[in-house]
DNA sequence: GCATGATCATGC
DNA sequence: GCATGATCATGC
């Protein structure tokens, strides 16, 4: 089936919203019905299965397109690529995207010959027709999956600079002969994820090194596709009102932007930064330095710098004592006992957090008798692959213990495993339901303070950029 | 001294 | 009321 314009395609595709595919075919606007024929149906697959099962079903049974793996976009006449993205409901009822959106698989030997502008990524994924649906575990009854939201996302109009930088980061690594060291944490929006569960089998040659590397596909990182869903879900609320105009903000590399906003606070103590930025600064508030970070970055309380939000960049404050020591571990979000047992490592919250870019903002005590810390610069950081693998061991151990109902023997800080599990709640009465139906004290993953210490020890001395 | 468990102010 | 982003207090 071909469409004359993107508006027509979207109009047709939105028949799916709020329906299942089996229902939607009964509500197709009459003008489209003559567009496909019985002959098309004869070519459909009989069975759909595997990870792309729903996508294949959708493509054939609703859009009447034969499944293919061509490098052209699915609706090549409009340069629009069809992508299905599964949703899940969290315990608190929030709807969110289940996993990263996998795009084209690539070969290391091919991608090094491309430039961003001539890349397969650009020619295939500039415009995405996104179909967000509720995934049902262990079901292949794709015709009865409920579809929540359908919209077109113009990847390259929205985020082209950051995507280009990410693409270049990935390809530069392959060109350095480091394809085996690729990590989703290297990049902000676009990721290079491993493809193929069986790692032995998916090993590939890379052009500038003899070391075999796991096959990779480009993907929109989990946090990015989540943020796209949030944006489109909000757009849905005012689809019939005027669309807001693009603001045309000038894009800058993240480090330049951070220097621009943060250099002025270098060496200044918390209380004074609070005065300058008009922020509360209560010595009893444990988060008082963390609370300074948003105003320092020039963000309103409810404002998120687009790349921060979309790329899920984590901004964390780190206190350094007068003797150079980092005393405290770094906390992450609560472990949702009932959710974690359904997750795989690469779909997990902790993985998403650890493969983010981090901005560490340092606050250092100048003298051990001081009661305030001064801003001591920042670093942009992401976790090396080897450490990510260690974190995976901690995560899997934790998930397995939760599955077995063991809440007493999580990996602790003295195991020196980069990360550990520890309580995190309002008080001892902060409980959370478990998959066993019991209630246990709220916990979360922490990065060990020793690990943060290494990052502090290895940082290059902070130098404010000279302003022209 | 430091690992571990407990707890806190704040914003939404 | 609870998640967030942390630090505090203790006991070994």
C-alpha cells in the first residue's frame, strides 16, 4: 500500500489508536479500502514470531507491506520508516516504553566507509512512524495487542546535532579498532547495542583490529525513546490546537555549554551560590548541594535542557573532603521488587541509569574546619564497559535473590564490586511490596564511594575556559 | 575507621 | 504521600 502524503499515512495509521489491529481493520476510512487487494493477502506470512513478531504482523496485516529488510525506508515514497515500540505499565500505573528502539543492524567494515550525511542511519531513519503498543508477555496473538499511540517523529529535525555527534562517536571508535569496546554509555541519544543473544555466534570481524567484536545495531537509547513517547503523549492532548513553533535554539556541544554556565561558580561556596541564584540553602537539607545544580545550570525548576532530559543525562553532586576523600556512596532510584524480576539486565532501570552520560559536579571542603563546600568543577563521564559488566553481576545477583525471596543477603559495599545494595527510604517503616506478596524495606543500588573516589582521583584539574 | 542501616528536607 | 538525592549515626 502506498500513500500520497504523510498526512494521509498518519490519518490511516491513527485508525490503530486505542484499538487492536483486529479491531482497526473494521474502522478503516472507506477511501483507503480499495488501496489493497486480496492478492496482497495471499502473500502474507502465516506465522509471526520472535522479537519482531508484532512489527511484522503490523506491517503486513495493517499496512499491507511485505516484510523486507531493505535499506530503504518502509514508506520509501515519503521517506518514512515504520517502527513498533512496546509499552509497559509500572507498578504505580505509569505507562512507559519497555525497551530501546532497535534500528538497523550494521557491519563494522561498512559503516567506517560512511559519513553521517551519507549514512544508512540517516537515509532510513530520518522520519519514523511510531506505533506504541501494549506488549503481552509470552503471547503471539499480535492482532489483539492494544495500540496506545501513533505519530510521526522527525528524528533529524529534532535532534540532528546530538545524533550526529553520537553517530560520529560510534564510528570513530570502530575506526580506532575499538569496536569490541563499544558501549551504550558512550553516547547520549543514539546507541550501539549488541545484536543476537548468543554472543559467540554474533562475533564479527572489525576492519582496524584483529579482535572479534559482538555484532551491533544502532538504536534509540531507552531513555530517548521514553522521552519521545512522553513528548508525543503530551502532544496528543492538544492535537487539535495550534502546534508550537520550533524555538530554533542554537545547539552547542555539552562540555562547551557546561563551561559557559558553570565556570562562574568555580571556587565559590554553597551558601554564596545559593544567594547568587536565589535558592534555598538549609544546612539541615542533605540534598542542599544537589539542589544548587539546576539553578547553576540555568534551569527553571520544571525545565529540562532538552539533551539532559532526552539523553537521560544524570547530574550528580559529589562532596570531596578537605583530605581529598569521598566519604559517601552514590544512590540511584529505588528497586521496584515486583518490576525487577520481570526485567533483563539490558531493559533494567539500573542499566539505563548506568549507561547514561554523567555530569559529576564536585563540591570540595577547603579546610577541615569549614562547614561549607566550594564548587570544584565538573566532569562528563560514562561508565567503561568492563565496569558495566561488573555492575551486571551485582544486578543479576540482586534480581535472583529477590526472585527467591531472599532480602537479607544482597551484595554489600565490602564486596568491592563497584556497586552495592542498601536501604533507601523515609525511615524503617518505608516498605515496598515484593513479588512474594510480602513487604520489605525499600532499597536501591549504590555506587561504592571507593569507585567515585577513583573518578575523583583520575580527573584532570578543572580549568575554567577562557571567555573571549 | 568505615561499612551498614537509618533517616532527612524538599518538591511535585 | 512518596520519590529524589542525598548525609547521618551507629556499632563492629
